[in-house]
C-alpha cells in the first residue's frame, strides 16, 4: 500500500491506495476533523471515539468496515489509524451533523 496524502478545504487528509484491490482508504479522524471543524486531531479523535461507540450500540456495520493502518501522525510517529474506503466514509459523513457534510 502506498500513502498519498491529499487536501480538502485546506486540511490534510491521509489516505492510502491498496494496489492489489484498487481501493482508496481515507483517515476517518482527518475526515471527522474537517467535517466538525475541530482545531486539532485530538478533539476529532474524541469525537470519532464517541461516534464509533454510538454506531456500535446501534448495530451499524459502518464501524466494522473500518480498517486500521499505520500512518504518520502529527507528531511524526507511525500510529494505527482507523481508515475507511469511500463508501464507508460516505456513510460516516451522514452520521455527522455538520454543514460541511
């Protein structure tokens, strides 16, 4: 897999391309940060943790479709990050009350 970051609304979105399956995976935290207009990834991470728990309780399959990949974090270290394909990201976007969604 090849990491190829991109930008949305002036903020970096981490993504990787799975060449074997020809699928893009995007960082859920980065998407949440943009949608909720959080100033830092820590707040976006907290938002995602709460949302993930709520979705699990509702029985949503969206959370189970998230994969974890090691990605470079803001501190420069490689950390496991929840990643999702475009279809799953679209479902998550529908769960976030935001004008940007």
